[in-house]
C-alpha cells in the first residue's frame, strides 16, 4: 500500500465535501479514520482511502422515502428546504449563508466522534447505519460477513497484540543494502506497508484507451509538506515524532526514540524536495513519459530494477508516466531518490517499520489503535473521541471490499425510477450547458465548436457500475483481521497489475455506489453519480423542483464543468491530454479563472486567523461549483418552460411577493443549504493545506456572488454587504 499519488490532481474530480476530516491529494482524500494510509494510487485511493469517507458520507434512507425524523436535526419542509435552519432576520444580500443556515450554524455542535459536520455528514450517518445492517446480516461464508466479524472480534485482535506485525518487521530488519530496501518497499503494493514512491496502473492520458504504469512521489506521514516546512506547525511535528517513537516501541522496534528522530529527519528531507500539491494539478507538468529502464539514469540513487521487480515484475521497457518530475530537476521523484541514497540504511529500515505500524495500527490491538487516534484524529484534527468499533468496521468494509457491499446496497436501496429521473436531468443539463457555450462572448467560434464536440461526447452513468469486482480468489477467515486486509490489498494490486498494457475496461468504477458522491473522469469524459447521493438534500421526488435543481442539478452541472475547468479543459473530446484551445482563448480563460481565484484567496469567513484558501489548489473545484450553479439554474428555467403554468410555488414563501422569482429563491436557498458545514480548527487547517475543495462556507457564498440571477432573486442592492459590482463578477461558462 502506497503513500501519495500526485495523479489524484489530474484524473479524478469530485463534488465531495467529506463529513469527516480528510486529507485531500488531488481529490484526494486521506481520511481521519484508523485506515489512513498517507497516500495511494488512483485506483487504490478510490477503492480504499476515499471510501473511508463513504461510511461518513452516506445515508440510510431509501431514495425518495425521506422524512424529517430520518435525519434528525436536518428537517426538510414539504418542498425540500429546512426552514427551521434559516435565520430570516438577516437580509440575504448581507449574509446569504447565515440567511439560509444561521439557526443551524448557531445551534449545531460537531459530534464528539467527528471533525466536521455538514449536510453530507447528516446523510452519511444514515447510510453508515444501513451498510452496518448489510454487514451484520451477511452470512459468515461471504467476504462482507467474514470481514465484519473479524473486525468486530476485538478480543482476538487485542489478544494478538503486535504479533501480526512480526513477519513483516522481521523482513524489514533483514534488509541489508539499498537494493534490499527498494525490494521491500516494492512489495508493499501487495500488503500493509508503504513506499516512498507511488506506483499504479491506469490509462495513459495521451492514449486514454490503453493502461500503462504510473509513478509519483510519496513518503510522508503528515497530510502535507507544509507541516514539515512551516514553523507554525513545529509543535505538531514534535508530537508526530513522539507518536512515531511510542508506536514503534509498542511494536518492539529497537531504540524506538532514536528511530523516531531519524524517521522525522528523513521525512523532513523528503518534504523539502516534494512538489507542492498545487503544482501536481498541472496535467502537462505531470506527464513525463519514459520506461522503468530509464529511471536509473533519470532519477539515480534508488535501486529501481529491484523495486519494479518486487512490485510485480514490471517490464523495464513498458510505458511509464512519471509525475513530480522535470528534466534536469532536483526535486520530486529525482530528489526523493537522492535523499534515500544519502540516508543510512538503519534509518531507512526505521522509516519502513514506522509506516508499516502506522498503516496497520487501526487493525491491531487497542494500544496501537488508541495511539494512532490520539495523534492523527485528536491532536491533529480535534476529534474528541474514537468512533464506535462498528462504525470503523463499516469504513473498513467499504474501503477494502466496497463492491461486494455496494452490490447489495444497490439491490436494496436504488430504485429504477431514480435512474430514469437522473437520465432526464442529465440531458437537460447538457442542453443548458450547450446553450451557454454557444453564448460565451469571450471564446472564438473554432474553440466553441470543439467545446461543443467535447460536451456531446460526455457519458453519464447513474447509481451503479456496469460491473462489480467479483473478488474471485480472495479468501477471508473469521479470526484473522490483519491477514484478511493484507490479502485484500494483494488481491487489489493483482487486479490492477493484470491491466498493464491492456485496453481500458470502462465498465468498473473507482468507488462503490454506497458513497455520497459524484465524479468526473477526464480520460473517459464520463460523469458518474453514485446511488447514495440521489436522495435529499440533493434530490427528492416529492420536493420542489427548484430545490432539486439547486441540489442534484448543481451536482450534475459541477461534474460536467470539471470537463472544462483549468485541468479538464486540457483534455479533448476523445479524453486525450491535448491542447485544443487557441492561445487567445486560453489566455482569456486563465485571466477569468485568476480573477475568480482571487475571490477565494480573499475569503476569510470561518477561517483561522491568518489562514487563507489556496486558489491554485482549489481552482478546479471552485470553477466546477460556479459552473454547476450557473448551468443548473439555466436547466431549471428550461424545465420551467416545459412545465409552464403547472408549476406554482406554494406557501410558505421565502419572500411573499408577486415578482415571479420565488422558484429562483428556492433554487439558491437549496444550493446554500447543501454547503452548510462546521469544522474543528485542526480539520479546517488540514483542508486549507491539502484539500482541493474550498471549505463549505466559501462554496455556499462565492459562487452566488457571481450570479446575476441571485442578485435579482433576492433584490440585492449595492448597499448590501455581499454585493459585487457587475464588473467584478466572474463568468467562465
């Protein structure tokens, strides 16, 4: 299992605002749960780490069978808004976020076993319970049943102590030279443990129907290089070092305190040469085509041949795409190879031991799990108490055998009517987006034509994948949690390895349907909407359509816009990384994106003193939010034209007047309530450093400030606090 994959920034974009602490690397989610692995490959990330969030970002209610009681404090009115959450004493033009969420923000406390709380989290608690029901009732001769019971058998796990680690720790202790270290970290693709480089199999961005090997930087145990490099985090870095020593001592590693200091020093050096996450977002900078046989010359100092051999006999002449690499550069993959070459073998062994222990701690006895929680969750993120064991069992099942659970979830909780409704909505959104492209004033006709070709190439998949992973050959036993998870990781990596050099099979998804999320894959021009998100507050058959468009409509528009954000626009109608823009149009796009990014850079609401959103990191998601809001609004009005007089908003009204804009007000209020969120200070700081999604308040506020329709709907004048002059409002799509 690997640490960090920079390609997260390029290939996978998502709507997700996680309900718990996440460390995001390109989409990237490093969850605060015990199964945090520090960084992973694209497919491993999607199927494991991101899925840590799935248990906290899902809902138990059946689609369209929503009631106020189902989500406790998240009570929707008859037509879809939570009126009791609103603070109508605040003029919407002065503070729209408080207007739609003020009472909720004032009265809601973050649960003690969470690091944030949001609309996603409220949904998530329900689906977490539902998935728990699936696992509890799963027969013991099935993978879900065996994995669940092996995790819940706490007495056996505690009795084993550090025993499950011993075979791997012995292998690490037996490393005798640099080639032995490279060989060991290569084997971590097959089990619990970590590598200073990420290695994975996925599509070639310039030949997207063909799978190739990818290599990236990794090696850090903290969520961002900033934690090592900025002096304001010195106390956290010291606590991290103490945690390394404590957990290595629990594992029986010799001279644990000295080993911890060595590990911390090594990771500081790796952080110094690592690319920042914002730089990894550039798909062209991260596309460096070579072969494994080229690495000894291009990135000397590491035993690449031994690494590739132990990782699965990766051929020396196969195509390899390397990110965090620049010809003649001394950072990224090149820098890490040099650092490893300059590090004492004893320190490399200690680093490998630490990352084995850290990655496995959540599946070991209570002292290990508690020590990991105390630092990663409590100290770093502000979580007060450990999640109940059954919740962690849900997270583990979703992460390691998500398709096995998801297949049952879809059977029970995804009705056919939901897919039919979504099919109608996606085509309506596509029509609205096409109309906007045709009207864009700043783009030349040739680029518009290619943009329309790309839009028409989009495919939409709803609810479930065409194929679920069968897990053929994967064996679990009831009393071997550690072994079960190691075997699941090995199965997963072998599943990926057999794709190398083969045609891409587009029938699988990277995450299971029991995740409240949606995503866009630019190499496939595919928008995916998972079953769990197709329910309130995003979508309700009984809700007002204006609110539905502000929820699921904006989600659809968000994912479609990812195909045209600062990263996605660099892929063409065939999913190839290929520049199809004129220089003039590209420059104008970048000018508008920069102006929009500055609004986020200047946004300080609910942020720690002196903290700021990094627009260079969040640009793609910010643009997708603006596009989603704008395109869904246009689609809503296309729907109104079709509905005609059959649609008439009923009381209670947000503004009781006859201006004909009540539906618009509900649309924007639905948007604002979707993005309600509260964070612990630690979790928020982590998001600002590592997450390409801006915090919830910024997502709820900044896009509407750039919408002319919002100003009209709420009669916002220039004397109000949120007013932006028309010349300051940014329109991209």
